[in-house]
């Protein structure tokens, strides 16, 4: 089955198939934030997490792109990997590695990317 999209019609068949799958992986900002907003605002989120928690995998539920709670991948339960992802996330958003602890203590944290109002 060939793609009807003009920008993909000259691609090899296997790439045309992949091209048709792109919309399932790329979201606009509204669609991309849907699961995070659901996780932050649904009053039953703790119930979902508790329901999916297991003794051998004591991790919170993963909220998929379509807002369905499910178990996280096996790699998500790897503490070392989780730590690396957390550290990289803090680095990318410009926060120090101890930002959470400092916030809990009531300290104000500034992003290294600065304030655009300065």
C-alpha cells in the first residue's frame, strides 16, 4: 500500500509505511501535555498507582499518551537508569542536582538559564 502523501510518495515502500506511523509518535503541545496534566489533576491517580504497584516493582503507574495508567517498562524500574534520567532532566532544564531537596527546605531555586525579565 503506497502512501498518498506527496512528500512520501518517492520514498521506498518500507519508509512510506514508517511515514504513515509518524502521527502516532509526534504530538502537538496540547496532545503532548495531556498525560502529564491528567497525572497532575486526576483525583484517582494515587489509586491507579497503588493498584499497579507490586512488591518487586514498587514504581508508580505510567500514564500513557492516551491517559491510560499502566505498568512502567522494565527499564523504568532500574534505579541506576532512573537516577541518570533524573540527573539529565535537571541538567537540561537548568536546575542543580539538589534542587528538590532545596525546594523542600523552602529555599528558592533559580534556573541557570536566567530570568527573561532582568
